[in-house]
């Protein structure tokens, strides 16, 4: 197997081949890059846990605050889905495979919701109704973290370390509102901040687990990147429209929800543009 090309800050790109006494990781320049890929992806996963911090700062007993927070998180997720995930997918693949990936992602969320509703799964001692939305959100976020981990690995494997790092930072930032989205239904049912943070981070664990294999197996991962990013975007769009916006509208006025979505979308768009991604 050939380890992906690494572009050093000084000098031409090098390619380390398997074989010899040390195997594919014998050359010292390769190990730090693999470590950086893993640590960057781990950072994005841990950032999801920051989504619970608003619950420590604001009074969640008022229904307006969770409703506004849900709408802001939804706006940021819509922005990340369209202007980051779908846009990057279209740059790396054709429209047909990206659209197919997005529709598959939406279908996955709808299927997950039906499965959860029919199987009567529970979180802790909660009722079916109380458990349904948290389980759907957790399952969706967990699945869509896989292509994001692939994106981090492939970003580093392009040989442009700065691009890989900036991509990881962008994913980490948009993981924060996703953590809020995971925590909202959990907190509303009385879960502790620690439990909310744990479930939030759990949904992003595929990122560090997938990033390094994607980096090493770029020949396989690159063709899958565009439809996978489309899948992640479609899943998040459907989740926002089917779960988060109705939840916000049940707690806030239509005007408050609209403003919160707009603020979240514009804020994430501005951040993505500032990074040049």
C-alpha cells in the first residue's frame, strides 16, 4: 500500500512506500502527519460537547430560550449543509452523485424516525414520546459524522496541511450547534449537563475513527467523498426541517424562529467565508 503524498513546508512532496525494515510508518515525517490528522479529528469531536455550554449560562425553564437555541442551531446546520458540505461535494464530484447522496441522507433520517417510532426504544426511563426525538437526532448526527471524518482525512491527504487544518476547524465550529441540537431534547427531559455533553461527543466519535483510514486509503476515499458529503448535507437539512424547526415553532413565535434561523445561518456562512472554505 502506498501512503499518501505529504507536502512538507520546505522542499518537494515526498511519498513514503511500504517495505523495508520499518514498514509504512518508518519514516519520521509520516508519523506526525498521521498524528495531526487524528488529533484534528478528535478536536472536532470534542467540540461537539461545547454545544451544552449555553445550558449552563441561561435559564432553560423558559420555553423561549430552548426554542431560540434550536432555531439558531438549525440555521447554522442549514448553512453548513448548503454552503460547506454541498458546496465542497459539488467541487469534488458531479451534481448527480451529490444530489443522490443528499436524497439518501434525507431518506436515512426519515427511515430512522420511523424505525425509532415503531421499535419503542427508550433512553433511560423516559417514555416513547420523550425518547423519540433524542434518539433520531443522535442517530442522524452519528451517521453524518462519518463523511465529515472522511473529509478531514482526505483534506490532509491532498498534501496541503493548512487546508486539512482549516477544514477540521470549520467542522469543529459547526459541530458546536450540532451538540446544542443533540442536547436540547435531552435537557428538556431532565438529563444532566454531563450526560448531554457525553451524548453530543458520542455523535461525533466517527470523525477521529474514520479520518486516519481515509487519509491512508485516499485512493478509495476520494471517489466516495462527494456523495458522502452530500449524504451528510441532506441528512442535516431534513433533520432541521422535520425536527428542529417544528420544535422551535412550538416554543417561539414564527418571527422569533425566523430571526434565529437567519442569524445562525448568516453567522456560520460568515465563518466559513472567513476561513476561505
